[in-house]
């Protein structure tokens, strides 16, 4: 479980998060929605200790500092070391050498060895994302925070990402943000909305045929910006 309690974050005089509290459960995909600029990335950076903030974050009751090796945040740019190959970047992300067989076992036909031979600077935006998805599938980290990972992926890659996330959540806390409702409707177990500097858990049950778009619009009516 990841528990955020009374997170307050400002950039200068601009208050972005105002006493944000939420609990994200292991074994479930928690999807965080919110308008552009609502503060989703800022919240993820606080959870990952990449920004200073007030309040507390605990990971299965351990403080943030203690779990850094088990926490795998992925941000939209999917930054890689540009002069290193895909294989070398994978080794750094996963924390061990990755063989072609191991990569193939988690990527199937999605990522070719030739693609990973290239320097990261020669990879497209979507291809960099695929390196990160491969790393997530290999590392199976206990805490996964993904921001806009589905953004810019082609159809086949989205199907692959869905299967990777579904497997990952079995042993992990997975929190994801992005604007692709069609995709997150298929993977989300719990839905949270970030608006007016606070997080609210929405009443959403995909197994009952609930639609994310409806949950979002209902939330927007209740909580206009
Ligand atoms: N480093 C920064 N310095 C100053 N202001 C920032 C910084 N990073 C983000 N902000 C501001 O904080 C607010 C929240 O930004 P954030 O990137 O967290 O939003 P978001 O919900 O992830 O948006 P999007 O859906 O567009 O990705 C915005 O108003 C943004 O301008």
C-alpha cells in the first residue's frame, strides 16, 4: 500500500497540492485523472521524492527514503541515456544485465533485439516508452508509478502495455495517470480525481459497466475548476 497524507506542494507562491491524502492498494491499478495542470505529475514527483513537499508518504508503512530501490516511477519523456544502447539502458533500469531471451520472454514481438542495439538517441518517443515497458516487465517492482505511459503508443503496444500492467499489479501497487480513458477503463480498478488541489476517490466499477468518461464528467460538475 502507498499512503499519502496531507501532501502540500507549492511552486513559489503557486499552491498545487493542498493537503492531498490518498491510499493506493497493492493488487490494484489506481488511475488518477485530472485536467491539464491539475497537479498529477507534481503529485507523482512528491510520491517519488523527486520534489520537496510537506506531509508524509509511506510504502507499506515504511517511509519514502527506505524503499527507493523498490519504487519505479516512469514519466512521460521516458528519459534514457542518449549515447547508451537500449540494452545498456535496460541494464540500468532493471539493475542487472538483461539477456535477449529474457527480453523476448516479456516483449514477444513488440521489441526487437535490433531496436535495443540502437543508441537511445536514435529511438522514437514510442520506442523509448517500449524500453521502459520492457524494464517494468522485467523488474516487477513492488511500487509502480506511471505518468502518461500509454500516451503515443500504437495499438499493438497498448495491448501489450495492458497485459504488462495486469501482470505487474499482482504483486505491486500500480498508480497511473494519463488522458486515454479507453485504455484506463480497461486496466483501472480504482479511480481517483485530482481537482482543486485535492484528490477524491471516485465511485467507479468497470466490472459493472461504469464508464470513465461519465465518472469524470460527473466529477467535473461537482468539482468545477
Ligand atoms: N517545476 C515547476 N515550476 C513551477 N511550476 C510548475 C512546475 N512543474 C509544474 N508546475 C505547475 O504546477 C501545476 C501542475 O502541473 P503538473 O505538471 O503537475 O500537472 P498535470 O496534472 O500533470 O498536467 P498534464 O495533464 O498537463 O500533464 C501547473 O500549473 C504547472 O504549471
